C-alpha cells in the first residue's frame, strides 16, 4: 500500500514538474508547479513527516506560487510566452541540472540502504513538530542560519534592483 | 466535565465501526465515511441555513423583510435557490481556459471542506486529529487564493482578472497578520495540536476541584480572549479572517460596484453556487478556528463540547453578517495599507506581549500577571496602535484647493 502510494505521488510530482518545464504559458506553468508541490507534500505525509508536509503546502503552494503569479501578472504574459532561452540561460540551466544530479548521487552514496522501509524505521525526525524544531535549532543550526542569510540576500537584491530602477527612471524623465 | 454529547457521539461511532468487525476493508471505508460524511452534510446544511440567516439579517438591518415567500419565514428559500441554480444553464466563455475554468470551483471547495476537518468540534471530535492541526489548517486555507486567481484568470475577462489580482494581493497580505496573531496563542499553549490549545484554555485545577462554582468558571475564565494579548490577538485575527474569507468590508475581489463580480463574473449555474458554498464554508472554518484559538474552543459551562463550539462559531458568523450590513467597502490602497502598516506591526508586538505575559504568569502567579498584563501589556498595545495610526495618517490638505483645469 505504502509502495503504491509512493509511486503514485512520485509520478504526480515528476509529471507536474515536467509539465511546468514544457508549458509555454507562464501562468499555466505556475499552476502546474502546484501539482508538483502537492505531490512532494503527499510524499512527506507517506513518510510520516506531517509538519514538513504542512509547511510545504503553506509556503510553496500557498505563498511562493501566489507571488510567482503576481510577478507574472505584473510582467507581460505575451512577452513571456514568446521568450526563447539564449545560451547563457541554457548554460545556467545545464549547470543547475548537473549539480542537482550530482547532489542526488552523493545522497545515495551516503545512505546505502536508502529505501522506503528503512526510512520509516529510522528515527523519524520530522514526525512531531517538537522533535523537528529541536533538531533544527540544535544539530542543524548552521545550515538553518545560512539559509536565512540566503533569503536575506535575495531580499536585499530585490530592494537594490527596484531602487536602481527608480533612479534610472528619474534620469529618463 | 460534562462532555456527554461528545462521548455519546464517539460511542455511537465506535459501535457503528464495530458492526463491521468481520469485514476489515468495509470497516476502513465506514470509518472514513463516519469521519467525513456527517461533517460534509452538517456544514452544507449550515451553509443553506446561513444564506437564509444572512439575507434575513441584512434585510432587518436595511429595514426590509427579506425572503418570505417559500416556506415559513422564507426558510425554504435556500432549497429553492439550490434547485434554481441546478437548473440554470452553465455558460463557459468561448475563449476561456476550459480546464482551469472548470477546476477553479473544485479547487476552492476541496480546501474549504478539508479545513473544516481540522476543527476540534468537541472533546475527541475531530475528523483529522493531527499533531500539527493548526498549521495544516492555515496551509490548506492558503490554497483558496490560488483557486480564486484560477477563476479570475481562466475566464479571460478583464473584470475577472482584476478580481483575481485583488484576491491575490489581499490574501497574501492578510495571511501574515492572521498567522502571526495565531502564533501568540500557539506559543502560549506550547502546541500546534488543536485539542491541547483548547485544554490550555481551561483552568484544569479548578475543573478537578469538585466545587461546582469553580467548575463553572474554570470553563470560561481561561479563554485567551480574557488575556490582554488574547483580546488584541482576537481582534487582529478576526479582521484578518474577514479579509481571508472575502467577507465584507474586505470583499474587494467581488466588489460589485466596481468590477461587476470580480472572479465570479463568468460563472453561472451550479458552479456559481459552488463558489458561494465554498466561501461560506471557509467563513465557518475560520470562525471555528478563531473559536478554538481565542474563545476556548468547545469548553463552556454545563454542557461542554459540541453545543458550545457550534454556538460560538455561529455567533462569530453572525458578527460577520452584522459587519456586512454595517460597514462600507474599503478602497484597495486602504486595504493594503491597513494590513502592512497597521495590523502586521501590531501582531508582531502582540507576540512579544504574549511572551512576557507567559513568563510573568510563571514568576508572579496568574492573578498578578492578569492585572499587570492588562495595565502594562494592553497599554503598550494601545499606545502602539495610536502611534501607528498617527504615523499612517495621510497628510491633511491645508490651505486653498487649486483646481488646475478651471484656472
């Protein structure tokens, strides 16, 4: 039963993600991304990590996608539809994909018995919210902080870019 | 404790499940149906009744009679409306995105019903008893936005799209104060479990004392709304909840006087009815979670449990109707400014007040913390609110007005 559910949700996740890449219309792509995120959340549920599943739905499906949609709407949808990737974008995507595959391979290398059954037998970190918080704020404090700083950098970048835009517009006027 | 109605219901459920002991597969199905079917039917019935209540209430406020033709006091009006909606033609715009146009009402209804499952209706009466139920509730609630946007975007109508955009902007803004005001409660109770949050609002030592008077008040006085941060938090939560549920005065996505009906413009027949139902059920759900977080959930004197929860939830819904009949709709910029410049800072400050209150209670005892909290904590919140509203005041126009086109 669990095996069947795993394959079902994995299929949903992968198909959703594939459809995002192949979809020409950015709004459709954003909607399909929700399907993929929901698949991931379901996978978390099958692993017993309810907290992670809830956060996945709230943050990604609820907030991130909504912001994506907002930005797509503020930009021109037609222009985005005619967008053809140039070499730089293509190379960037290639590098990102290569890193992703490398990381996944490394993950498999570290846990030799990295199958469904043993994952459930492992000490389930994500099972209760409390144990999840304890782990996050003790063992994984450094990665947590690094991720926070990464987000802060993104925010500063946005502020910087929008500020610069304003100045150039003032110059043009 | 007198939760006998809850316990009888649970016993009834267990007895029904026990009937199918010999058929394990059927038993699982029966178990699932018992958890979901009553909830669905009851809330759908409540939807019908509350449309009647809303129309009657609004009519009373506006000095009219309201529905009065079908049944006694027009009570069968929802039924008549439902049949009418079923028989109407379902019009789908020619240029619309057919798939998303069809999916939008479904996408709105499913999270609404799931959210209802996270409500602790009584002691042990919860369709989806989970450790992090409150978090799941907010997670599921945030999916509403996507559905409304889907409806607005797929209709290929300018008014629909405007409505969808407004919904996105509004919901993403108000979700933050909504969750932050709930954080104070979660922090104070130390749990995301809805049942434990309810338990934290009962004075357990009074309940166990055997003294009737103490038992009576132990079920009431522990509610978070009687604490300074709880009172403030409840107001922030309720205001944000009105915006989340698309209720007046925050019903900008469907502002009929400006953009026809927003995202609902191109929907007709039963899909339109489904939109309405989903909106009402999310309103019930959010009233229910406000009850759980601030009004003591199912705890109450004499007949604790389901009856009290229903009473509180529908009282909050009645307040929503009352507000709809009283307040005019906000402007878009006012709406956004109110969320980001007023509610959000106050909700963050409220978390600090709640934290100090928690430690004051441990240090100086409940009574001292209660008095001190209301004087100091609420004073701080009050001052902050005054200061913020002064800061946010738009500059007043002094001097003579200049009409550029006239001169």
